[in-house]
């Protein structure tokens, strides 16, 4: 596995431009730098300015589309642990999650299915939940407990990964947009910006919601869904919650600084609204009302409501792999917090050694071409 400051090979001379300095671009930049690549990261804004700066940050495999997606997400959890073992702890809290989005037979089916996949899951009773989280009101009869899950402070993790990459020679160019990817005779030659062209042998497109326009200009189809998300954040309160709650009214977590956070749409990562048309403050007040139901003893005030677009490819699944001219590699996905570490590791292996990963196979961009 890749370690900061250790076993770094001499620069290969291959120059890679990573477009996008979110959690995906910074994870890839780090893994490329560890592998000895000469890396430039280009972002039209700054590190962590996109979806990664407005994310709920839940790392989980309990939500998944199918078995292959579960395997990738489960490997995603393992990859974060491996990364932390290799470079030191990141701002990730492994406090598990309690889920009562469903009740009765539906909850039992979800629990059984996850158990059969080899996932850590147990059913807890109201009394057990009460003992575990004494500040919690409005308790369900039963909940599923997923002890393997965690939450990241996504902005801080992204910054640390960027710093790792920089410490191994990666250079960051921020406030500069990639206007086009350049190629000649079927090979990548660089990236065009309003400030001039930057030459490269490889371009990794990790620009989140900004990726489709750049890919499509290269003749690479990258259909994307419009999936806005609003994140409601309270002012800090005393510590009451060291785990994720997946309630029937949405997910709740508390950040290390005491602020409580809830994405405002009820259906978590499968949310299908393609526009938010109500005033954000009204949506946030409704979210705050739902948080108050679970924490009736807290005096909660809203600090911020943040609107951001989730980078969700057309079929809802990650798009990771080579496409178009030689040297172009795409990495565009939702649940990027869950998947950043594993995608970076597998993608860099594919870039350097060829596409051999069973885990990434279903997510190659070829499915849209
Ligand atoms: C409200 C919300 C809640 C979420 N909750 C979770 C969760 O609980 N768990 C989970 O796993 N995932 C969650 N996600 C999804 C997750 O945050 C994203 O999948 C992840 O942040 C994507 O990272 P990224 O680096 O691909 O994209 P981004 O963070 O969006 O970064 C892309 C970067 O590319 C730059 N860029 C774009 N176009 C260009 C260009 N032309 N030139 C140069 N730079 C460009 C942007 O400035 C940006 O910095 C959530 C997302 C949202 C919005």
C-alpha cells in the first residue's frame, strides 16, 4: 500500500494533470504521487470547493445498488482503514450508524440481506438504543446497527490528502479552469486554460459535475443526472451524538465541533429530486424541526444551509476508467466519500498496469459509449 514519504519511486517522467481538487481528485493525486508520477492538480476554484465541501460525509456500504456496488463500497471502507494505517489517522470517526428508515418486515429483510453479504449488522431494541444514546427522544421500536460505518470531515480529509500529495511533489494550480482537454493523433497532449496550455501525457478527469462538458468535447459520453442536495447545519451544541442516525426523516450526525448536520431530503443517497424549488431557509427550518424531534432537550439554532450538486452519473453508478484518446481517464462518482480511497488505489493501478480490477470492471465508462 502507498505510504507518505516512503518507497516513492523516481519520477517516471509521465506527467499527469488531474482536473478537479475534490476528495476524488486529491485522493488520485496522492496515489499517483506515491507511485512516482509527476502530478499537477488543476481546479477552477480551490481544494474542496465542490461537492466535497458540502457533503454529509457518511462512509457506508449499507446503501448500495446491487452486489457489485456493495463489494466496491465495502472495499471502500477497508481502503480508508488501510490508508489511515499507512499514513496516520484522518479526520474520520468510525462510530457506526443506526438505521430505522424502515421498520418491521422491510427492516428485517434489509438486515438479512446485508448479513448474507458479509456486512456487520445487528438489530437493536428501543431499550438498547436508549442506553447507547441517552439524549435521543422519539425512539423507534427497533433499529439496525452497522458498526463498520463512519463519517468523515470531508473538507479536512480532502485538504490532508492534498497536503500528502504536495509533500510528494504534486503541484496544485487553483482558480484556473480547464477549458478543454487537448489531444493529437489519438493521444492526450495536455489541458487548455485561459492562461495557456499545460502539457501532459495523461489527464485524469475528476471534475465532478464539471466533468461531462470536458469529456463530451473529447467525444466521450458522460451522461449525468441533476441531483441537488441541501445540507442543514446547526450552531454547535454539547456532544450528544457519536454515530450516524438514519431516521425516517433523514440522516443526522454531529461534527467534532458540535454542529449537527442533516441533508434535507428524506430519501438518502437514492434521492431522485432533480431540482430544489422551495426556499432553502424553509427547507432548512423543516429539517431543524425533524432534528429537534430526536433531540428534544437541545436548544438548536440553524447556522447554515448549503446547496450543492452531487456528481451522479446517468445510471447512478460510478464512472471510473479509461475512455477516448490514449491517456484520458475518468473518475466521476457519487458517494465519493465512501469510495475515494478505494477508487484512487484501483484507478492508479489501472492507469499504470492496465485494467485488471474486477471491482472497477462494472464502472468503466465503456458502458455509455
Ligand atoms: C449534500 C450532499 C451530501 C452527500 N453525502 C454523501 C455521503 O454521506 N456519503 C458519500 O459517500 N457521499 C456523499 N455525497 C457525495 C460526495 O460528496 C461526492 O461524491 C464527492 O464529494 C465527489 O467528489 P469529487 O472530487 O468527485 O467532486 P467535487 O468535490 O465536486 O470536486 C470537483 C472539483 O472539480 C472542479 N472543477 C469542475 N470543473 C472544472 C474545470 N473545468 N476545470 C477545473 N476544475 C474544475 C470543481 O471546482 C471542484 O473543486 C454527498 C454530496 C452532497 C452534495
